C-alpha cells in the first residue's frame, strides 16, 4: 500500500483522484491546493508519492519538485497535469520528477503510473513521447530552442498569461509582486518576438502549452 499526498488546485480533480487511489488499495494521507502546503505536508507526513499538478498557487509545481529533491527524505514525484505538451514533460523529467501523466489520459493509466513510480521506476508512458515530437508535427525547431531557454518561472508566468490571468492574479498565484510579473511579461515578449498577448497565446497554442 502506497501513501500519497495529493496536490491540485481543482477540488473536483482531487475528489476524483482520491476516490480512484483509495479504490486501488492505496492511501491518500492528505490533499492540498497549493505548493507551500505541499512542502509542509511532505515534511510532516513523509508520503511515498507526491501526486503533483504544475499550475499551483503560492509555489508552482516546478519549484515544489526542486524543493522536494533537496529534502533528506525525498518522496517519489508523479506529475499529473492538464499540460500535455512534451516541453512540460521534459522540464518535469529534468527537474527530477519520477513520472508524468496528463489528465486527458484514461484514469486507469494513473493507477498504473502510481504503481510503477512506487516500485522505483520512472513513468513517461508513451514511447518516444518527447523524442518523436518533430518539426513536421507541431513544434518548429526554432520554437523548441526558445522554449528550452525559458526558465521555469518564465514558463509559469507564460502559462498564466495565456490562460487569461491578469498580472495581479499571477502575482498572487506565484507569490511575486505585480512589478516582477510585468518584468517577466516584457522579457517573454522579447524572447518570443511577441508584440501582444495575442502573439503569446498563438505561440503557446502552436506548441501545446495550453489546451
């Protein structure tokens, strides 16, 4: 039986995942909607697996992964996200996550992922999921190079912007000042050669950074 900490800011998702996990014979020790509580609960409860979304308030998923990897008793980390882009899978893998699965996949796949990660293996379910994402499909080579050069924080701000959040809403979600978010926004426009938020949205959709 695996002990799991569930981290997602959508109550309906948490409810569905909890039901599924408990029906499979595993245990959800606790659940939370933000990254700050995720770190605290991990220290207190020492779960076997942290089931983690990326787009979290206070501390985003990438930062949570980084902090967890620096803990003495680091749990396994399985990312469960609506971000289906291989760029997110690459970043999660590079950051140290043990697995990556999207919310669009069959729920039975989540239990398989939990069991695989719980046994000490990595779970990136589709063979060639990242390697076979070629220029002829969705992502031009130049876009891939630019995305690879963005920091995790820039990616979090970009995701917020193209999801329709205001600078203030993003600043609250990421625990940063509005001025800092404005700086990131300007930097993103420069790096992505975007003149407006519409250009940023087009870029994100072209590379499947949003649904």
